C-alpha cells in the first residue's frame, strides 16, 4: 500500500486556490495552509504546468 496522500487530503490544503493554477501556486497555497511534508512532496512531483481544477491535480498525481 502506498503512502501517497489521497486526493481528498491534498485538496484540503488547496481549498483557497483559484484555478487555473500552476505548480508553484499549488505549492505556495499548500505551504500557506500548513500542509505536511508528504503533501508538499507529492505536489513537488507533479509536472510544471497549469492545472484547470482539482481533478487535473489528482490526475497529475496519478489518482485521477
């Protein structure tokens, strides 16, 4: 079983973000929301592109 955070866990820390959003904005928002290291590491691993919404982030994380 993977230790990767679930999409729900990740979206909890992205609740204040305005989409579309780039990778740096995802990371900055998660940091501002107090995301733990595991969430930040997962977001660091996504491709550097613009995401249209939560489902696009989940797909990039391999959870979509």
